C-alpha cells in the first residue's frame, strides 16, 4: 500500500480501485488502493479527492457500491473511469445483467446512478464533482512506453475539473515510528527542488552508523534512517541502532546494561542515546579506554567484535 508521503499535500489524496494509477508513484505522487468490497462503508471515501476506477480484472460485488460512489462524486470527488468494456467477464451472470437489470457491463449501471449517458467520454460534471471517462484498456498501458503519461494526463484533467492543485514531489518519504524510509525519484519533474529531511539521523545503510544532519534526497537515492528526535523527546537512555542482536536491556539511575550476540568475527556497532555523558563503559566485564568509544551530542557509539556467545555490556553515566 502506498500512503501519503511528507512532501505531498494532505488535501490531494489519490486512490485507485485497481493498479492503474501506480505509475504516478514515479512522479512523486503516492496512491492508495481502495477496497471495492467495503467502499460503501460510511466515511471511507471521504478521505479521497480523486479516484481511478476500472472493471477490467475486477467487478463490483453489489449495486450499493455504485450508489456510494455516485454520492461521493456529487459531494465533490473526481472519478476517472478507464475501461473499454471488453472484459469477457462482463457477460457472466451477475446482478447487473439479471432481471430487472439488463446492463451489458457494470460500468453502464454506474453511469446510470451518476445520471450520465453510458457513452459520455471526456469530463462530465456531476453535482459539485466530476467524472472523466476514457474508453481504453488499462492493461494496454503496461505495453505502451507512454502509458504512464496518459494516466498522469487524465489525473491532471480530473484534478483541474474540481479545482484541485496537481503537485509532483521529487521524493517519497514514509515514517514508521522512529524510522524513515526515503527515496529520491529520478523521473520526477520536481528534481530541481530536492527534498531535505531536517534533523539528525543515523543512516542504517552505513555500517559505521554515522550521524547525518539534514540529509538531501538526490535523484535515485535510497535511505533508511533512524530519526534521533524521537529518542530526544523521550529523554531516557535507549539503544537506537545496533549491528548485532541486543537483549536484556535494563536501565537504572546511572547504569544502562544489555547483552549482545552476532556472527563471529564481524563488527558490532551499537548507537545509544545517552542524555548524560558516560563515566565508564564495560564490555565483558572489562572497562574500556575512552578512546575506544565516541560520545557526542548525547549519542554514544560503541564498536567491538561480534560473538555468537553473549557479550555483557554496562554503561555507567553521570548522575
């Protein structure tokens, strides 16, 4: 699932009842698949401003879906329908072609609910919203080098029809707790304005777990980061990153202790948020020299040899 990313405006949520809108992700526009089976649930569609829909490869389970979709359009939503009505499964015996209904395909029933001519191509106003119908096969776009441009252009027209500003971002940024997953896109036209992540982070793709400040997402870059601000807000000693297994973490007034293990003869690196400077660090019961660890800006970085056997570590810090 693609969820709204940081650089994308919150008032322009896009959704898709099928995967036809996924090329927009390359343009820095995240989309979400919407469950057609539950779309009539009250309030579910209200978070979207623009929806893509096709019945090629899927079919509406019941007519109530069309009632809910028509209501959403009349309330100001913009619906893009891409379908050439040639899916052979349109002819299966289902609710849209069983008496008293006699539609050749479910799209025709949808357009009846919308008050539209079944052949109304282009943009049609419906209430305060709009419908844009393109009689094409979405699957054919995957074979066309310019298929993504066609999908994008439909989105631009549909957005413009309801006064929705179309924006492209140069990156996608997802946040999951303290973790940041980021990508700089190489196809976005917004690359003249690269996105900057403000703050202090640990780069998990860096084996040394070095701290980076205000990293910039350049084209085609990929980053997996730990945002140190989450640890700083908490204010308590905690392990924020480790190139080994960490267990039995315990914290008292002036001591942080834990055990590690990992693959023999590999480098273990542990980064620890420590609001007070360390007084002594013990590895396997032996105090190590201050030159063997690094402490700066409340971040303690330890480096030692991994072992499959448990290694006890104790960190004593100022009161």
